[in-house]
C-alpha cells in the first residue's frame, strides 16, 4: 500500500522515491487562513476523473485525526477508491494512502467506492472507515468496514457489514461509543438506507471493533430517509438525525438492540444553489461532553422568497425534544451570500453554555450567479458558548471556479457532506475538497484542511445568534423520494 507523509503547512509529499511539491495558495483578506492539502489522487484509470478528491469525513480522538474521502470521482457515481489521511500530532503532519482490498484498482473485487465515513473505538483501539461498495452496474452493492489497529497508519482489507439483496444501498455512516462510563462502551453503529425499495433506514451494531456486525435492524416505524448520522451520548444512547424532506431523528437506549420510532426535529426549507452544483439537503450532527446533540443543515427560511440558504441549528439532550431552529449569524439575511454543505464539530471536553463549537461550510459570496460566475468558497465560524455567539466568518479556501470541480451527472461535486473535528488541544480542523485550476484535462482537486484555535482573541466582536422569525415556508417534498442514487 502506497503511503505519503505530508507536512502540516506548505511542504513536500514523498511518494515512494519521488517528491511532489504542493503549493498552498490562499486569498489575502484579513479573514483568510492558509489551507493545507493532505492528499492527492494517485490513480490514472481513464474511466474516472483525475486528479479529483471529494466528500471528506473526519474523526479525532486525543491528538490523532483520521480523514477519509473519495479519490478519482466517476461521473455517474462513486470513485476509484477511498483515500485516508492520518495525523498523530493534532494536524501538524499527515500520512496518507488508499484503502486496500476494496476496488479493482487496489486489489479488491468492487468497481467503485463511495460515501466514506470514519470512527474510532477506544475500547478495542480500532479506527474504522465505512464505505459503500459499488458494483459494475453502478449500484450500491455492500457496506464495507476497513479497520486499522495501529492508530490509522495502515489499514486491513475490509469486512462486509451488509450486502444489498438485489437492490442498492446508499449513504452509510458510522459512529462508536467512545465514553468509558457508558454501559455500551465500545459498541459501533453503522447506518445506511436501501434506496432500491423506498429508502428505509437500516442499522447494524458491532461489539468487537468492527470485525463482525449484527443483523440489520430498523426503527420501529420503518422510517425512510437519507443521510442519517448516528452520534453517541455519554450515557450510551444513540441518536440518529436524518433528512426526509424535514429533519427527523430516532434513537436506541439499549446499545443498538432496538431502535425507536422517529421524532420530528424541524421542517427544512431548501434553496437550490446556482452554478450546476450537486447538492442534497443533508444534516450534520455532533455531541458535546454532556451529551447535547447539535444538528445543522442549510435552510432558506430566514431569507425573503427563499433566495439563499443560511446554516441553521437545533439541539437536544435526549433526541426527543429539540430547541427552536436558530440561524448561525454568518452574515445578514440581506447579504446575498448563499451557504450550504455544513460540517459541525463539538469539543467533547466542553459542554452546555461553555460548549466549544466549530462549523465549516461552503458558500457563494454572490448567490445570484451562473456556472461561469459562481465562486465556490469554504468558510469557518466558531462558538465558545454553545452557539449563543459566533465569530465573524473566516475564508478557508477559494474562491474556486465551478469548472475546476469534479463533474457528475447531478452537477459539479465537492461532496454531499464535509466534516469538522476537534483535537485534544482544543483546536478545530475542517476538512473539505479544495480545487485549483486544472492542468489541461487533469483536475487539481484535493482533500485539504485548516487549523483554528477557537479560544484565540478575536479582532472583531462575536455575533449573537438571536431569535428570528422565519419569512419563508414552502418546502414540502420528501428529499428521499426526490433523489435517486445520490452516491
């Protein structure tokens, strides 16, 4: 397996005996930080787009962060493989490679891979990457789990979590119980949906570090939806927010033995961004040290005529009762900025009114744009008081022209989701796809990250999230019915 070692700033990647210099370029405004590429697509097969990397997820435990993403994106679904990047020093240096035993391009049986998600099981000291295996007919055929027992630095051939029974699976996610005080410490939970039979949400539980997985289970109301993200509370309860036109959640209070009926969380009003962007209204979820669950998504309810999206948030301590939806005040509702594809993080060493939150997201500085004029940009804000106030926005990467971004049969793609994680030193790390101008027909779209200290003194005052009245209510379609094969 090929691995690379990367420095945490502008630096050099050693690939075998060859060295490839990656120049990191960021804009020059006061609200801009330096993004760091952490990987580059290693494949050359002519059937997918190179060099493209999209759809990053991450998880941090202690000083170790593992990120994973698609590499070599196909137009009609999936990628040549899933890549990974691991840092054991809180994001200063990175080791990167690709998963073995997955696709035909890496010694495996599958045609493509998609939907990467990463988790850590401290009870068994195992890092896991969940991925969707795609067969030769471009259908999601199985959920795979790749394991690392050496801190995310090497990976084993995957085990099969579940196989699609002649239908097609989609949008898997994985989370583990990391809380030593939990009665279910060390349990890991994988979620996905069967898009071939109406999108019922499915769950499976592992109690042995991902070596074996239990039978497929479902919420008692046979909930249907897309993009469920299980999060585990310190008491061992598992909350799974998901999208089905509106936002819903269900839970398990017995270590995944049974799953409850769904609870309505909030309505979701969606403005489809311009620029031929591939996008779905998926939520992002995290949990803090007291077990409060934070769920964010892009939503246009606070914009006149649903003209653009904000990033909005609701929270819950039990998955049953949720706070009113609030707008994260990145900019005024009259700004014309369109925000989308968020990734929320909560520092597990903090909680309640002192919870540290970090939010990475994408945006167009001018939402009323075209494919030729839209400028894809990655932003970041943070909070030290559980979301009561937020920093002014920082530009992390971009602007990127839409023609620089991987093409798909659903539009240009940076990912159906992105991710942000906190390390033990209190630093926040957003992960995203960063595109620069292609070289001829070869893309330059790489997985990247940045590092933020939310406790650092702010030049500008924090902005309070105030109670605002929605001005638009019009979204009623069920997203899981509207979308087909979104991997």
